[in-house]
C-alpha cells in the first residue's frame, strides 16, 4: 500500500494458486489486482467552498481472478467400480479433457462516495464490468463419444451494471434516532459466445417440463429461458394448419422465450430507535424479469386448469393459414373453428411453453420486521456477571404484492446446488415463502 498523506492511496496485490485438478496441465493461475482511492475533500479548496460536504472519495480498481475445475479427474478419464453384470472397472460417464485450463475473470470497477451535512446524508455510486473467459462448463456430449459429460473451456460472459446506496439520518437525537438506507442495483449479463460454437448451452436439471429449460444462447441474457414457440410469419402472426385449424409449433429448435433478469432491484432498510427500543424493517422491490408459470402449464396440459373449462365451446385461433401465402402481403386469415373437446391436440401438441411465460413481473415484499428491547444498564448493575441483556421478535415475509398470477414469483424448481441462475424463475408446484415468527434473547456475560 502506497499513500500520500491522507489524500491518495494506491494498493497493489498479487497471488498465485495451483490446482491439482488441472494436472498434468499448467495448474497455476494468478490473482493480480490494483486499486486507487482519492480523498478529494481533504484538499483545502473543498473545505472552504463546500462546507456542507463532509467527505468525498473517488475510487477505481482492476483485478484478474482465476477459477479451478470443481471436479476431480478433470483432465483425464478415470475408471470406477462397475456395478453391472460382470463387475470389474469401467470408465466414468464423465470424460477427461486434456486441454482443460483455469477459468479467468477480469473485473473493472469505479465509484464515488459522498457524505453531506455532518454525515446525515450519504451516497455511494459504483459502476462495474466483469468479463469471464474460458468458462468451465459441462455440456452433454454425443453418446457416440463414449461419455455423457465432459468439462470444457468455452464461452465468454460479460456482466455490467451499477450499484447505488443512499443513506440518510433524518432524526438524530439523544433518545430518538432514525436511519434509512436505499440500495439500488441494476445488472445485465450477456453471453458473448458458448464453447465450441454451440448454438445453446442448457441445464439438464431444469428440463422437467416438456419444451422448456434454463439455457443460454450467444448474444442472449445469462438469465434466458429456452423453449418451444408457436410458428409465426415474418409479421409475427401465428401460423395455423389449414387442415385442422390448430396453431403450428416448432418442436425441434429451442428459442429464447424469456429473460429472468430483473430490470432493477431496490431495497429500503429502516432502523428506528427510541431509548431502549429498536424497530427495523426491510422492503424489497423487484421490477422486471420473466417467470415460467410451470404449474399452470402442467395443469393446462392435463385439463386441470380453469382455462380448459370452456373446452366444449368452439373458437377460432387468431392467426393466418400456412398455405403458401403466409409471408406475402395478403396472408389468409384463419376462419376454421376448433372445438377442443373433440380435438385434444388443442391442449397438447399445439401448446408452446412461451404461452406460460409471464412477462415483466413486479414484486414488492416486506421481508422482515424486527422489534428489539435492550435492558438499561442501570437495571443490570446489581448483577455483576451480566454485561447486557435484550430480547427481540422478528416477523419474516409479512407482505407480498405482485402482478404474478401464481403463488410466488421467487420460485426455484431446483436447488442452489446447480450453480448460476439454475432453476430460478421456474414455478412448478412451488409453495410461496412462508410467514415466519422468531423470538429470542440476547445475553452477554
């Protein structure tokens, strides 16, 4: 660390790690970083002309990080006990990759911190860009290769965004104090390329419903949803089979049908204290991002959804006939009536997952409320071995306001063990977050 008075600081660091899982390849990867901070309010000109500015700092940093494979036997195929007929040993379903190397991420960040009016108001603004290259992924392979999975280097992913924290202290008195904090985040993740020029990389553990799964595509979002779409002409009109009157669906190619990434999130934390009492609560606002209503999708396919109650009523699918004129200036409008009760394909083969993607979900949630009480020191003076004593009560997930038609938009059909965004935003039989109550005592001896 190099510093000039209290005005300017430069920090340099370096580290090299080695991973046995990369042997016999080059197992080493580096962690160099550099950061600089400039406390500009220490200059006399700011103290004289901007007395309301308590402190101000500019900062910037750059870093390079490495990541080793998460699986042993990553570079070489390994034998394991065979439990099938004959016993002995057989190759694992995971193949080794002799060319595997460490994943690398480059991070650039800059920001400013300001405090006003004797630290009553503060703002912390950060802008960042993170680029990961040679990402370690494990796509499914052709069974002709002799293996099912193999770790590969491939693809570039870029994340960039901003984070803003605004703090305030509207009331500051001896017996009464109120602090409030706003946290605003906005992030956009883009997949620049995928390993070996694959058109898609999907997570097989999210492939529970037919025609939809968590996947990423070159040029798409890191939170993309892949699935079947209804066929459309050049103007976006649904194509209809002239023989049946049913919409046509592409069942061979998966497309981007949704993006689970929110436009922004905003959190608000309030902390109010009066003498020995303290009240804190957190509001969380999430704007944007799509959710797959998989529960409604499955119910629709099985005839359990309320949307299938009118199955005996004929209807005409809005679209144009695929009769050779669909992409002309005058496509043929569909006028063929269909009665789902007589043609069950209306609820099966003519259904696409995109029909159950709910767009631009907005959620306001009161995540928790905590009320605490700290016993005053004067009441503990007679009990020498107790330093402090307090009690608290916490309520969690108290309020949920959302435009999502399902139970809870913060659903995940899998576990965080999948890594990345996984099955987040896939609602398949998920229950909402339960209302919780916690009570406790705090004792310091």
